[in-house]
């Protein structure tokens, strides 16, 4: 299967939070989606962007290393198996940041 996942992410809106710590930035909106582990990357992206229109979900193969030390309040990173990107199941807990 051809890999159709991005190799670069969105322009980062830097912030000092990730996950539940970002809740005050997005009152009433979701910032974590543990229930999406195991769901198709494409379906998870749709759900996340529907739940929180201020973020963009990006699907990456699991071997892509993204600097987690930098928190970006406008993105959610979704990791799927290398050989099934973007359709594979999400393998890490999706969170804002």
C-alpha cells in the first residue's frame, strides 16, 4: 500500500499545555480522544476536527519522530502503523499539543 501520509506538520501555534492542561484554552471542547485508539486514522481525524474545530489532526506513520517537547495548541498528531498510513488504526492516545 502506498504511504499517503504527510511528512511535515501544520504551522505551530505554540503554547505551554497539552492534553487536559489545554482545556482552559478550549472551554467546552474536547482536547483528548483516548477512545480513538484502534480507530482508522482517517475516521479519527474526522472525529477530532468535528469535536474541536480549532485543531487540525495530522496522520503520521509510527516511525516518524516528531518533537513532542514543543506543544502546539492547533494540532493533534495521529500515529498509525508504517505499512498502512493513513488508513491504519491509531496506535497512540490523540491529544492537543
